């Protein structure tokens, strides 16, 4: 009789600050269970000054993969020795792994958002007029994959209009989708959009986000990249009586893409 070989336990984790609220461990536990993979997936709280050392130690100890969340996605990108095209366009990563001793990074947020919209919510993006609110890391991370779905146009509106313009200038050379930028105030005179995505941090910080009613037509969709709480943006969408989704579907979809990177079929 031969002994059964011991089952390998793989280690993955999500790093951020704050991190206690993260739902990633539960999501990855479900993926691992479905594949029969023995996975230990931890939450790691990091301070800016020890972030790089924690990442290095994790992989030196044989860790399989890391998810990176706020506020370290840009820092993690700068640590990478190899990056995907989506990571380079976002200048941020949410997924790390090691290959031939090199730290590699991808950004699955935008592909996750596209998948959530098109497959979880059955909302094809081709031909749609899209409005993105916000021009921080969250917005920058999703623009290229959204453009890959061939919307009719994409407009970025931000409190600081210059930041939206800078994103457009960087992204337009990589897509044929017409990209425009402006301020939140300009939205009072804007047309209605098919899809309105909230990528501001107002939900996180419980700050108001005043939006005019003219942004919505009766078939508009609203998507808040924030998940797990009612936000002023979702309240606005409810007031317009349009279908709205919070960011949980994106969270699951971006996590699935990370998991597939660490554990290819
Ligand atoms: P993240 O990485 O989550 O995108 P960020 O880079 O700090 O975080 O960006 C936050 C975004 O929310 C920015 O677009 C910010 O607008 P500014 O560029 O003008 O700062 C936007 N934001 C934050 N607070 C806001 C508020 N009270 N009203 C409108 N937009 C706000």
C-alpha cells in the first residue's frame, strides 16, 4: 500500500490599508473549493514603508500570488519587473505573481468590470455612450479594457477637470473610441449617457456627489465601483429610476481573473 502524497497548501493574500473589510478571502476560498485546490488566503495590513518588504518576503517564503488593493496598486506596479498591457495602461496592478524569479503584475480590474457588465448584468458595451465619474486610480484602471469592448464614446468627468484631460491624453493613442474629458459642473449641460460608472471615492468617504438628472435616459444603467454600501451615487440612480449595480460583481470578476493567473486550468 502506498501513502497518499501530502496535499500542497498554496498561499495567497490581499494587501492593503485598510484591509479588514476585504471580501477577497471568501471569494478566493470559493474558487479554490470548486477546483479542489488547498488554499490559504490571508488579509495583510501594510504600511507604506514596509509594503515592498512584505511583498518580497511573501514570495521568498513560497507564496503563490498576491492581490493588491488601495492604496498600493501604483506602488506595486512600480515594483514589477514584468507587466501586462492593461497594467501598463493603468500604471497600477491588482495581481502579483512570480515567474522565473521575476515579479510580474497584471491589472484585472477593467477586464473584471467589463465581464461583470457584459456577462453578469447582460449589458453589452459595444455602441454605448459611457460616462465615467472620477479620474483617480480606479478610473484609470478600467478605461483601456472598457474601450476594448468598442463603446461609441467614453467621457470622463472629474471634480478636477485637468486630471480627466490627462487620462484622455494618455489613453487616446491606444484606442479608436472617441475619448473626451470635462468637469463635474459641465455635466449640467451634458447629453444623457447609456452607462454611467462611478469611479470617484465619494462612496468610500461618505461625501456627497451632486449629479444632474439630465445624465440619465429611461434605459440608462448605473454602475458603482464601490461595493457593500449604499452610496450617494446609487441614491441618485434610484431617484432617476434607472437600473443600478454596486461593484460586487466587478470584485468577483477581477478576483476570478487573478485566480486563473495563479492557477491556470
Ligand atoms: P482611487 O484610486 O480610488 O481612484 P483617488 O486616486 O484618490 O482614488 O481618486 C479619487 C477620485 O474621486 C478622484 O477623481 C477625485 O476627484 P479629484 O481628482 O478632483 O480629487 C474624486 N473625488 C474625491 N472626492 C470627491 C468629491 N467630494 N466630489 C467629487 N469627486 C471626488
